[in-house]
């Protein structure tokens, strides 16, 4: 069943990817802002989510839906689709080719503390890359099996992270970077949490961390990274969530976990 769900996620993600790429070539229109003036929503975000929602409703009418840009719907099947119609919207706005459609299906409520992710697809139409995974079946990039890096010493680890839209939070996050930057190879900030997690899955990054992610920001990428061999979790053994998300090879994970605690990753500024 999980591979059938994976196939459906991939089919729909590719369709939505075609749509947003087409809209990008036509020119992007900002439809609204959310948490701050920097936190934008484009018309393409709305169109992409509407397309995904419609196709899922046709294929799986009893499943729930939990997306970034529209109201959630409850499930009678026990499964819910967690969707980000464009992850990396600011990149999309600026035509930086690092944005993605992200679709995951989870068993249980759409709560990362309790759900069981079953299948996921993340597609970057600008790069022509599609990452996908099903629980227990491994992870792929354009159909080829991928694995996360292993046996990487922390001093040689290339990390990814992200920053909040709120300026005060970004300043706090910059302090974490300042603490880590001299202890690792380097740190990248590329603007899409889902693609950062997929980068861990395929070895483009050795690790990734961020605080403040919404469920749709990491649901698909987390499963893909896990199926590629990475550990994806929060702090102190908790589930990956808005509280904290860290992904890396299990041995590197433990070292980064402690470095992040030393850096103040549990500070209350982010709530």
C-alpha cells in the first residue's frame, strides 16, 4: 500500500510542479503576506494547492488534507495528506531555482509528534529533480536509490539551516550559526526546508537543523531523509517538529545535538 501512496504522491507532485514552473515563467504575483511582510504567498501557491487537493480528493476521497494555504479536512480513512504547494516561496518569487512541491501522507492525526509517515515526494521542477520514499522501501532521486553520508567527523560536516521570517528570531538564529560555524566545515542557508532534508538524503549536506518548522515544511523531507539512512528527530529524543528538527547520520546526529544544546538551541525566544 505504501508504494501505491508513493506513486500517487509523485504523480500529483509532478503535475503541481509543472503548474508552478509554468507560472514562474509567466511572472509571479504576490497574493498576500502572512506572519510578516517578508512572509509572502503567491497566486501560484494557491493554484498549486487547489490542484493537489482536487486530485487527492478524486483519488482518495476518504483521506484528510492538511496544507499550508487552505483549510484542513478531517479523515475517515485514518490517513492525511500533508502538503506544501511551494516550499521556498521567496526563492520562487526571486526566481532562485531552489523551491519545491512537497506531498506526504501520514497515518494518524496531522501532528508530527504522533503521526506515522507512510510515503512522500518532494519535486523541484526548476532543477528537474524528484525525491521520493515509502516507509521501509528506501529513498530515491529521479528513480535512483540515494543514501545519506556516513562517518563524517563534525569538523568536516557541511550543514544546512534556515531562518524565520521574524527579524528578532533571525538574529537569534544567527547566534546559533555563530556558535557552530567554527566547529563544522561550513553552513548553508538555501531557503527550502524540504529540499534541505532531501539534500541530507542524497549527501549534498551532512546535516540539517532548524527550529520553527510547520508540519508541511518537513513531513515529506523527513521521511525521505530517514529512508536514506539519516536520523531525523527533535531534541532529547522527541519527534521532529516546530520545537526542533535535526537530520544527520546517527553518529553525527548525536554530536550535533550536543553542540546545538551548547549553542542555546532550547532558548525560549522562539516559544
